[in-house]
């Protein structure tokens, strides 16, 4: 096969390298996101340090789709503070 076989083999090796590079890059992105999430959990004291407003019940302060960063505190709840509930089971 000569040079044609060598060319095909080199193309296959490039594709394998690109696939491996993309896999490693994806793994690094996922790992970085998990590390950032765990760090936020430690710093904020919350199981869900970042949440998204799912309904319009918090308007006009927050609109649906807004992203909120939560911070747990041992201080008593005061007037004007926003309370976020964790719903374990949703009824259909």
C-alpha cells in the first residue's frame, strides 16, 4: 500500500489524538466545575450555593430565570431578608 497506507494511518492517529485531547479537556472542565461547586458549598455553608428562580412568585425583586447566590448564616432571620426553601418532593 505504500504511501497511501501511511497517510491513512497518520490520519487515524491524528483523529485518535484529537479525540483523546477533547476527552481530557472535557474531563478537566467537569472536574473544575465540581471543584468550584464544592468550594462554594464550603464558603457559603449551603448545599445549593447557586439556584435559579423557577417561578414568578418572587417578582418584582427577582424575575423567573434569575440566578441567586445563597449564603447560610446562623443569625436570626430579619425583616427584608429572602428565605429560600428546599423542596424534597414535588407533587405532580
